[in-house]
């Protein structure tokens, strides 16, 4: 598979996960909405980083 397509797909999947977490976590963490948003952002950044690392490993 073309690496550019794989990167775009990984970014889209990570974005969908981010949006789902932004919607779901504040309801699950009632009273700690600020922490829920930070947790969603941390998961999003981590998933993008892991996806980038794995795609980079595929190139080498």
C-alpha cells in the first residue's frame, strides 16, 4: 500500500477516535470534564505518534 495513503488513513482514524472521545469522556467522567478533554487530547496525540512510528518502521 502507498505510504501516503496509509498516513492519511491513520490520521483519519485517529481523528475519529479523538472526536468520539471528546463526545463520550465528559459524560463518563462527570465532574471532571476538564480532565476528560485533556485525556482525549493525550490519547489523540499518542495514537498519532504510535501510528507515525509504526508507519516509519514499515518504510525502513
